[in-house]
C-alpha cells in the first residue's frame, strides 16, 4: 500500500497520488506531479527579487571596478576586464553567447583566461564559446572529471591546481581556493581581493532557500561548512551561480541561519517521529516502503515546522524545504551517525 506525507501546503513527497484502489492499479506519478504544479506557492519576498532581465535575455551589473555580474533570472556568471584581456568565469548554457555580447558592450579586449568553478554543465556547459587557445583553470578534481567526460562543450582544463592558485592579468588578480568538497569535489572559491568580490557557486542562493536536496550536494557537511568558509573572506559582493541578483555577506549569514535551523529541526524529528503511527499503513515486508515512510515523515515534520518561519524571509521556502529536509535528515543519519530508531541494537 502506498503512503504519502505532506507539508502544510500539501506538497507530497511520494508522487503516487491516486490512493483509491491502490492494489488494482499502479501509482499515477504524472497525475500527482500535475496536481503539485497546480498548487499555489507562497508569494516571493522582496529580498528574493533582482534586476529586471532585459529583452536581450540577461541583466548585467558592474559590481566592482571592472568586475561584471551577468544573470538571466536563474543562472549567473562573472567576468573581469583587465588592461590586458578578459578573465571569464563559468558559462551557463542559458546565458551562452549572451556572455560574449555582454562583454562586447563594455570592452573590445579578448578573453585571455577561462576559469571553471566546478564541472556541472548547467554552469559550464557553454565554455566552448571561449577561445580554445587560452589557459583554462580548474581544481584537480574538476579537471579529472572533465577529462573523463570528454565533452567538447566543456574543454579539458590546461591549468590545474590542488589548493590555491592566483591568476594575475594586467592590473587585476583572481585567487582560486579549494577548501574541500562541498556541492561537489573541486568546487572552488574565486576571490578578487582588491575589489572585494567573492564567487562561490551552488552553495549560497541570495534571497532564496537552497535548491532542492541542499543543491544536490555531494558532501552535505562540506556544503554547510562552506558557509563559514565564505565568511572568512573580506567581500562586499557575491556571485553565486544562482538566482536573481548578486549576493552580500548578509545573504550568507541568513542562509546559514536557515541551514542551521533545518539541521536542528531535522535532528529532533529523526527521534521524535511516531514510528508506530507512521508504519501502521505500510507493508513492512517492503523494506524500501519502510524507509520511505520513515524518511518522508521526518522530512514532513521538519518542513511543517520550518516553512512558517521562513516563507516570508526567503524565496521558495514552501517549495524546496521539504526535499532539503529529506537531504539533511539523510546526511545526519549517514554522515553524522544520528540514526534515530535505526541506531545500535541493544
């Protein structure tokens, strides 16, 4: 028998929607997904809104001397104009050739250096728009993954580092730092110390809660620690890869508060969920149904507590807190050994 847990806005974690006569018909995931799309969402708070995206398909802002932020309402990249050439950092496909058009609006200088934040194609899947005969920089984990993927749209990096590397181009410099796995292995901090600009992709989401399942992070403790690491930099502006606007140190503080609240609430739910009530309608001979029921109940209880506290403070709290709670609960269990009822048998 199928089970469905819901948040206070009735968002199911299990998409088998039609529970009538379950034994006679298979789950209808498409209908459940359609119902979820049709549910109203909370108004987007002002803090989550950014500059208007022009008819050209992007917004551009000079966030510091000769450092330009580029966004399309979902994705972001950055480029630095020096007196010798342009340093391009990332190339989301949704921005694509608009990155080159934006550059031509502010300089005639060519792209002379290219930087990968990490390997994910939603951020670097258009790197082939840049000249292939210039240095391409990446942390070693990123370079190795790109080499194994052999994607012509993501050229293999030519300049590889392990911990720290500084790019000096004319009157500008960028420091590339690797502080350990977070969203991915190889995801780096990109810092312009003189202009006080930091770029960190897929960790901070200015004005919004993190993307689903804590941004699908490979290392959730590292993802959380990256907030603290970001705050060790002396910066005024943050380029985050997502979503609508450049960020600030305050955005990092607020998201760290959200993630901490999520962790504390999920850890309490791991032990406080009523296991007997949760398992009552479940076929306990189905091992995966048992775990789904438990983890869904933990995530739902966590989201029910968090969403009212955060829906007016960060965009998408009612949309992604539930899967974020699920990911946090699993990290607490598997990374931090907070096993709830599945701990050591006495």
